[in-house]
C-alpha cells in the first residue's frame, strides 16, 4: 500500500503535469499555478510552504517582486529587527553573510524532502524570525494570513525592474537568453510571463492588502527608499513595533544601519563579491548599479510605448503609480 507521503507526492506530480506551461527567461520553466507563473523548479517548495509553514505572530515576512530591491530590504529589515542583538558594526552578521542567507525565501526553504526536520529547525529559530518570499499575496499560506505577523513589501518601477531582471537573466542564464531579444523578453514581461508574475497582479495583491490592513502590510517602493532611506528605515521600525528611541537616534544607530546596508558597502563585501548562492548563481550578480532610471539606456521608443500602455491597462485606476 502506498504511504500517505507517497500518495501526496504522486498527486503533486500529477498536478504539476496538468498545469499550463511556458518557457521562462530568468527561470527557465514556468507553470501557471493559482494564477501566477511559478518557476517549475520551485513548485514543490511553494506547495510545501503553503501546506506546512506555521507562522508565529512575531514573524516578519519580507515580500517582494523579483529584482525590485529584495537583497536591500532583507538587509535593512534584518538589521533593524536585530539591532540590539548585533549592536557592534564590527561583527555584524551582514558583514559575513549575504542577506538572502540571513533572511531565507520560504519557498526555497521548503524545497526539501525532509519536511519534519525543516519544521523543527524553523520552530527553534530565535524570534522574531525574518523570512522572505516572492509568492503573491493570495497564495501565501493561510497561517500567515491568519496570524498577526507583519509583511514588509517592496516593488519598483517596472521599467527599471524589467531592465534589472533582463540583465540578471543574461548573467545567470546566458544560454536560454541568447534565444530571446530584449524586445521579445519585454513581450513576455508585458504578458506577465516571468517567475512569480504577472508583476501587476503581484503588486496589486499586496497594494490592496496594505490599504485594507495597514498594520499588517507595509507597501514600499524602491524609488522612495532611495529618495529618503532615513525616513523609511524609521517607518519600517515603527511598523514592526520597534521604533528607534531618541537615544538610538542621537547615537547614530539609524545611520549605522543605512551604511551597513548601502549598495556600495554590500557590493564590496568579500562575502558578496565571491561565491555562489545556493550553488545556483554568483552572489555578485545581485549587485549591479543600484540606481533609479537606468532603463533609459535600454528602452527604444517602441518598448517605452509597449510597457507604458501595459502599465496603464493593468494599473490604471488602482491608485498605484510610478
Ligand atoms: P539594478 O539591477 O538596477 O542595479 P533584488 O535584490 O530584488 O534582486 O533586486 C536587485 C536590484 O537591487 C539590482 O538593481 C541591484 O543592484 C539592487 N540592489 C542590490 N543591493 C542593493 C542595495 N544595498 N541598495 C540599493 N540597491 C541594491
């Protein structure tokens, strides 16, 4: 007789086989699951995350659109939350670990066979636990939606997100990218075909939730963070119920966090310059220019028209603009 686990695995394999598929670009194979394009390689991880993750009320989830500032927001959130545990700027974990190692993606954490070991490891982690995810809001596990845990979300102007993603995909996936021009890739992007896309749906899911439940979801934009990082570091701390004290402010704690997580600082750390991330891609590819508006160097007038029109169609009237 088949074991329960064996039966579940069989059903999940069948489900995966039945889903619509597309060839991706950064993620090579995508399947349409619950309305979003899930990288097939992480389908199992997403299912396990949905089924098994037990949120705690003190958890913090850093939710993001890929290539919109995830690495930065994970670092800032980790540093803000743990500022009393790691007050010295000489031996801070962010100096020796990449922020994705300190704040792991839950869909990747659950991309394992031995769920029980993973669950006991997670339940023993120091609280508050900080995790990341690219999973769209409607597909988050019930346990996150029903707990009091906080979600900090970041997205970015789709023009810059697309360019950042396109260049990243070319670096990590040169073989399949050679088959696609930038114009063809933009076509796919506008149709929503990319890992965890459509981007519009992703942004709107968290946007609506941030309006309905402002104490649960804090909605940030990369451009705003760049413009006034000091303001947003304080905003994140307040949102997470750990506001900076006057003493901390006058002791330069905020500035120390901003400097520790700055693009230049992170990009030039040995831990981020060398080595691969999960044996998958080189960590240095996570740091490119870190600038707003670099898209002007890549978009033709036809591409500008295409993406502007799509954004108008998809985001018009939502109150979300860039
Ligand atoms: P560019 O490709 O435009 O340079 P993600 O972390 O979601 O993958 O997003 C990657 C983008 O964030 C890249 O943008 C990268 O350079 C930028 N980035 C990485 N670390 C950053 C930091 N500490 N501050 C600002 N931007 C950062």
